[in-house]
């Protein structure tokens, strides 16, 4: 019969892939560490003046990520505003992935608060169904970490990600192969992983409204409209897994960027430059960690009114040595900085990255100086590995304390309530619970 809706496949689980997604992860961690915050509207991002994460209690009041704090506090006088404690969030994240790996070795850390796991073929090992394995993972994370997560189980990464978001928060959604077509009929185009606003606008103009409308289109049509990515997403939505669950740590980057917003805008030239230099140091630390070198460097300064200016420069040779690029960074900064202007953020972006192999020197290159700067960077990394990031840094960092303090300068409690032997740069790599007795 014309227009009849048929399943894409009759097999329930030719492959079983789950997606686990933390619910309002940052604020959930805060509520786990501070049980007294449970049930209360909580947001993080005090240091930026903009909400980084809002608890579901805050979301119920219309408070969302990216909203200025003053606007959120106007909506809710009892709003709990906290500085972002990325150290503790990272520790919870590592523990979450460790729990997932108890059930399967094939786990992909997609971001700090979400990951994929391949559980195909593990029913015999765990002596239960795929649905029950996924449920046990969810329950173990929530029981041991004290946070809620949403889990989606299906045939591909794209379907699993859609399923995990279907019933957030604390959701659990299973989409078997014979039910994929029914699930996609309830899924709008904008919910599909990989479809941005422009793609949704394009497909809507072709008369499509749901993920199902796209999935039933011929493969050639999807490729003609969106290229190779369109063909792959169509296959994923139909339950034909194209993207594998990758267990390797990400080491390939198209670019590396570091941006830092000040707790209070500043007109102090030395302070603004010090912030930019700190971004450069952080970017090059990451560059060396993944054994990469950069050929192009860009810097940008953002003013108090959010107007941003930037410059890009191509290096004579790819490098991973921080000190080697500092004269260029200073020259770019001098061109961008406007005396008397009030700045709120600095940014550095490294592009044209390549593997850090044995250097090829030009005929007139100062080889001794280049090698000395490379050894200096490696020595700095060794010191910072032992005593904490930025324990040894460039002299410009001495100006970082010259900006006036505001109520947004408060540090997370994990950096102030130290255990015996801990320092501001060195702390035990374990989360701590704050309970009044």
C-alpha cells in the first residue's frame, strides 16, 4: 500500500551501542559533593558572570546556560551561584568512565559528561539482555557517584545519542531495530546529531520535518544534499552503524585554542598581556602533550562590549616551543591592544598542526637556539608535571594578580579547603564529599 510505514530492519540488536549522558553534570556533581544543595536551584559559572551549567531545579524557573548571572538572580533570589570546579568535575568524569569499563572494555570518552559503550556480544558474559546490561551501568553510576545520568541503547551511535536525550533527566530509552522507524517519527530534525541550524533549514525547505523523513530518502539524495556526512547520518539513523566506538584517547586535532574570560574587565595592559601569555602557555602545553607542532598562530582580544579583534600569523617553521613564539605574540598583542580600552577576555588559537617529528632546519636557521628553546619547554613540562600546571611559567604571569578583585573571584572549595600536604598546585586526585556532622 502506498505510504505504508515499514521497519528498516527486523533484527532487534545486530549491534548494541549505548550512550550515557550526565544530567546537568556540573551542578549534579556539586549537589553530590554538597548534599544540602539537592532540590535547590544551583548554577555554576560565578567566575565568568555567565551561567555555565544550571540544575534542573533552576531550569524549571527558566534559567538556562549562557544567561548572565544578574538576569538569573533576578528570576530567582534563592539561586545558589558557585564557581566552576573543573578539577572535581574531571574526577567524577574519570570515575564514571571507569564504572562503564567494568561492563565492557569498548568505551569512548566523548566529552567530560558523556560517552559511548559497545556491548555487542556481551549477553553471554553478563548472562542477561542488552537492556539489562545498560540498566546496570546506569544504576552503578548513579549509586556510586550520587548523580543522575540518562542512557540510550540502540543499534548505532547516532540512535543511542538520540535515545539518551529522549527522556532526560534520569532517562532510560531502548530503541530496538524493529522500532527504529517509530522512534524517528517522533524525532525532529534539529535533534539529530550532526544537523546544525543551516542543515535543518535546508532540509525543512525540502519538505522534511522529522528524522524519519530524512532516513527514508534514497542514499543518493542524502549524499547529493549533504555530501558524505549526509550519507553516513542516513545510514546511522536506519540502524546501520557507520561510526565505531573509539577507545583511543583523542590525539589528532585540527586546532588547539585557549580562551580565558576575566572575572572583572581590565584596562591594565600588563594584566591583559599576562592573561594572553597564560593562554599561550596552556595551548603549547597541550600541543606538546600530544606530540604536535603548530605552523599558524592567532591571538584575539575581546573588549568589555564583546567587540573582538584578532590577528593571525604564519610561523617560519612548525614549533612546539612556547618561548620561540613569544616575540611574535608580543608583536601581535601590541598591534591589537588599544590603550584605555576595557578588556574581558583573551584567546589564542593554534592551527596547521602536524606531528612533532625530527625537525627540518632551513639553511640559515639558528639550530642551537631552536634546540635550546625546545629543551627549555621540555624542562618546564617536567617541573609542572611534578609541582602542578603553571608552577613554572613566564614572567608575565607576575602581573596576573594586579586586577582588582570582585565577588566572582572566589575559588571552588576544593582549592581552598586543603588536606594536610596539599598545595594550591598539588592535590590528591580523588573527589571529596562535604557533609556537616
